[in-house]
C-alpha cells in the first residue's frame, strides 16, 4: 500500500512592479501541467487574479486581460517562481 503525497506549494513575494513594490501571492495548482494561480492588489485595493504556466522553461501569464504593470513584471514573477521551486 503506497501513499501518494503531493506537496502544497504556496508563497508570497514582494516584487517591484514598474512603479511600486507589490505583494504577489502564488499557489501551485494540482494537475498534470505546471501552473500557478497568482493574485495581487492594485492601487485601489482591487484583487487581480491570473494564472501562469511554464512554456519552454519560462513562466508566462496565461490571461490577456491583466493590467500592463502586471505583464511588465512577468520576468520578475518568473524569477520568484523559479527561486521557490529550487528550495
């Protein structure tokens, strides 16, 4: 009898989005493909939620309807995920 244990990965990182330091929350989604759910507050306190997936070793935002400052922070979000996965 074997146990199938999956590690729950969730973490928070402060990332410098173009103008301000923002707190991004990451949660790895279960499934066959590697995906993370990410959320962050904008300047008005509204929660922005999106998913990221690994394409050819680079973490990319899936949704197209995120603000420009989020897409500009995509390379830093990639670095945050890679740093956490190497732990």
